[in-house]
C-alpha cells in the first residue's frame, strides 16, 4: 500500500502542478504518469501474497479473521487484508537447567514436588506444530505468540499436576516411562483444543535431591558388589566340582589298572622293554630278575 500512497501523492502534484509553480507545470505529464504507474503497481502487488513452504497465511480484514487459509505459493487476496503467517513445521521448546540450551537464558528447568514431598528438577523438550486448518482459530484466540501463551505454561502446569502421583525414586527409575506417557496424554488434549499438535515429549533429565541421589548410588553399588560376589562363589563352586571330577577320574583309572594287572603281564611287559633296550646301538648293562629268581646280568656293546 506504500506504493499506492506515493502514486496518489504524485497524481495530486501532477494535477495541481500549474497552481504550484511553473517548474512543476513542466513536469506535469511525468508526475501524472509516474503517479498512475505507482498506483497500478501498488494495487497489483497488494493483491498478491507469497507464502513460503511450511507456512500458511491467515487473513484479517478490518479486525475480523477470515476463514480462508492461504497455502504455500502465490495467492491472490483482497488488497485491504492483513496476512499473518504461521509456521506449520515441527517446532521445539526446551526448558533446561543448563544455560543457553533452552529458549530462555539461565535455569529454566521445571521444579516439581513428588508424592513423598521431595523436590525434583526436570529438563524437558516439547516437539509440536501448528495444525494448518486451525491457524485462524490460533490467531483469533491466542495470537502469533503461542509459545509463551500456551506451550510453556500448559507444559509446566501439567507436569507439576502429574508429578504428585509418583515417588521421587520411582519417577527417576521404574515409572519414568509411565510418567512420560501420562503427561503426554494430558498436554496433547490441551494442545488440540487450541489448534496445536503435540508430536513428542522428551524428558531429557530428572535431577533428584542430593541425599536421595547418594542413597540410590550406594544401593546400586551394593547390589553390584553382591552380584560380583555371587559370580565369584559360582566360579569357585564350578572349580571345586571340576577338581572333584578330575580326582574321581584318576581314582577310577587306578582302580581299573590295579584290577587288570597280573604278575605274568608285568613280566611280559618287562621282557619287551628289556628287548628294546638290548637292540639299541648303545653299550648297556641290563639286570633282569624278580623276587623268585636270582638276577641275571646281560652285557652288550651292540
């Protein structure tokens, strides 16, 4: 509309050029042409609105929100309307105890009271988007600043409302997924009523009071030590069983050998051994005999 305004100014100057001064009268035609061009160009541009990918446009005419939604691309509109653009892609809002991590500088984590009266600090990220069809409703009931008006206060309130049903330790460990599912369902209902779609709710960290955290760590350490001792005992039992089986095997072997050996068998094995020694290339002295016969000496250099 700025071009239309400038064009009207030039047209007025052109029509009244002769009344203003002789110098203006010389440029009367040029002023009229330039003014008409600017008016036409301004009207043409004001009827065209470009919406980027991932956005929708909502029209407002004399303060009234129009139901027609402008989609991505080039749209023809009434030159008198105002167009408010909404981002319909996934957006995130982080509330963290760490500086520079969230939308607000400093500690922005959520402090909640649990069922056992302890204060727990929760870091959270909300993934959400504006529902395109609900963009006029969002503009008329909330406005473009829906993050501070809806996302932040609703999320913090629902987390505090639901944390009172859980003990601090359960919230930190065994029932964490249940808590996350519960707050997701409650926040999702609130968002849908206001034209927003909750996509994911990410609990990034749950910080317990220092004494409770030390108690949990001590318990975990004791459990790990007990498991280690159980492993050692099991290993010792297995080693003792292995040694027992080994000793039993040796005893059984000796028993079998003792039962099968006889004097004749021993004498036969002795003769075979001596024969092998006697036929070797080295000189040797072989003494043969037993308790019944006198020993015999065999000398050989072969």
